[in-house]
C-alpha cells in the first residue's frame, strides 16, 4: 500500500520539496478519517513521488480521491501536484501511476 505524489514535469526542481510538503499536508487534512487512508498511515506509510507530463497529470487528476495542489508564486499558481489516496489493493493501482517515472532532479 503506497501513496503516490505526482509532480508536473514543468515544475521547477528547486521548488518541488515545498510543493510536495504542502500537497501532502493538504491531502492529509482531506483524506483523514477515510478507512483506507487511515490504514495506510498506521500500517504502511510508503509513498513515492513521480514526475509526470501534462497528459499524465490530466489523467491522474481525473482519478477518484485525488488532492490537487499548487504553489501560488510558481508557474503562475497552476495546479502542479496531485496526491492520490492510497489504494487498498495494489491490483487497483491505475497504469498511469504504475508506469510513471520516479521524480529526480533534472
């Protein structure tokens, strides 16, 4: 069980830690109380940050239980991160997440 944090590939690397921190905190406030999320936070807490294209980001944004985030002064405040609530079963993870590349600085 893992939580995915998708970062738009055009977002500047030097601001990504701030974006991810704010996005995960917002997602926590949004997802708390959900049985699957609470199980993840208490028993797994695995997470991965992925770098995605705009096309992939758009697909991810349409998945259920997604928290969208942005940094006000970066990319003109464009939504640039998506935190996807963990799935109960690995087999339920959509391909757009399974095959995404892990984030690393360019």
